[in-house]
C-alpha cells in the first residue's frame, strides 16, 4: 500500500473520530488545530492532482462563499463577524474539495462509509447507555456542560459525545446514510454493522426527543421513498406517522413532545409565539439592513433592538433558533440568496443525475441515499443554528462534499 494511501486513510479515521467523540468545548478550544488539519488535507490534494480541482460547476459554491462574507465589512463588531466567517469558510472550502476527491474512488468511499458507521454506532451506544443508566461520565467528571443537569433528570434525553440532545440527533441523522450504504452494499460483518447502526442511530434519534431532528428524519425517509417512486410505501408511512403522533398526544412527557400541540403551538413548536417572534425580528432586520444583514453572530448581539416584546429573554434563547432566519438576518438578502442558489443548484443537479442513472442502479442507490440524508439535514436546520455547532457543521460539509464527489465522478 502506498504511503499516500496510508496517510489518507489515517486522516479519514482521525477526522471522523474527532467529529464523533470530542464535544463542543473541545472543538472550540482546538478550533485552530482543526483548521490547520483541513488546510493541510486541501494542500495535499493540490499536490496530488495533476489537473485543476476547480470546476465551472463550482461557481454557485464560490458565489455562496463570497455572498456570506460581504456582511463582515458592515457589521457592528467586525472582529466577531470576521472570525465567524473564517470559522465557516475554512472547513466548508477544505471539506468540499477533500471529501469529494476522497469518495471519487469507490474504495475510499467504502472505507469512509465503514469508519463513519462504526463510530456512529459507538456514539449512539453511548447515548443509549446514558438513557438507561441516567449518567454520562464525560460531563459528570471531565467536561462542564450547562445542559447536563437539565437533560439527565427525570426521563433522560441523551447527549453522548455531542454535548446536547439536539446536536446528538443531528450527528446521528448525518450518520444514517453511511450505515444504510453499508447495509445495502456490503456482506457479512459489515452488513451486520450497517444494520446495527441503522437501528441504534434511529432509536437514539427518537430518544433525544428533539422535534427538529425527528422532522429531519421523517423528511429523509419521505425523500427516499418519493424519489424511488414508492408511493404505496409512502402512503403507509404517512398513516403510521399519523397514528404515532396521535398516540403521543395522549402520552406524558417526553413522548408528548411528538404530539400535535408540541409540534405546533407549544414550547417553541413550529407555530408557537416563540417562532413567530423570531420571524418578526428577521423581517425588522431586513427592513433596516436589507442587503448585508446585521453581520455574522450579531442576531444575539443586537437581539433587543428588534425583539417585539418587553420581557427579558434568557441568553440561551437570544437567537433565531432557525438557521435560515439566522442567515437571512445576519447576511441579508445577498447572503441568503447565495445560500439558496448553492443549495438548490446541488439539489437540482442531483435530481437530474438520478434520472440519468436509471441503468446504473448501484450508483443511483448511493447518490439517492446521500441526497435523502441531505434533505433531512436541511429540514433539521430549521430548528436551530446548525452552522454554529462545530461537529454538526462539519457533518453538513461532509454531505456537501459527498454530493460534489458523486456529481463530479458520475
């Protein structure tokens, strides 16, 4: 085995382990090391490639990177906006090209799939044990976690290595496609691991009792069935979903979080006053800063200037709690349009490519799984600021890199 291949595989293992097992405080403390690592991976890619890695199809990506950076020059606190911009751009830029080149080789794709599956099994197993025994040694003994006491009492909402139930659910949501690919494409031990990963990840996603993550999971399933034109299964799925939500409406907390009321109007639900207040704030911000927004990370900084009520809000909730509203408010119409163009371009190309692969079911199945998972993550982004959580943002970048890889090599 060539030295370059060995280094590449070690890098994949180390990077996925870093994302899987090290919580947010560790990520924040060593964020510079993460950026240096990713830049080195990108530099090695440039050295390896004989031809340019930059393609005309990357223009929407470059437009997005540019569009979300303009606000930096107009932000009240330029230092914070500038740092946040590089916190977003360096991982996305590096992973976008590195991972896309990694998975262009089927052997590397299989290796990445196996590693992600194994590590996600360990993370979800930790979450399941946390739920059973109501203890997480990581936060009880080693890392201070402000959410720990809140979610470890009564019915436990597991956090495992991801610091928060919502972010744990998002990590597992992004891991599901790799378990599914392993289940569909491998045999023997790894096929069994894929099955175990699918079951454990799904169970722990539900046990986090996160409505946003659950909606993301449901969106992934609906997208997968719809794109495969399995309409009968889709109808059955919706019937089961309707029955499940109805049953949860009569169950106590935390199952009531999946009830009609909790999904709708109660406790930061989709139609709650909490959500409407954030929508009003976003509209007020766009009226006063239409093109470039307030600046990255400034929704919280200037919260009370646009908040429609007079009550005091806890610091934790001085956010849009919705990545789309955050992008719109902090980067304005320019940044928001850049994001939409970037996302819709990838989805449109992916859907077009799926039609072209009707005679290549193996590759079509791979792309379909990644697209469905990406749709789930996009839905999940409507529930919190995914880009401002390191591991979850990296998961988003990995899926984007996978999509580019499939679209470039098909």
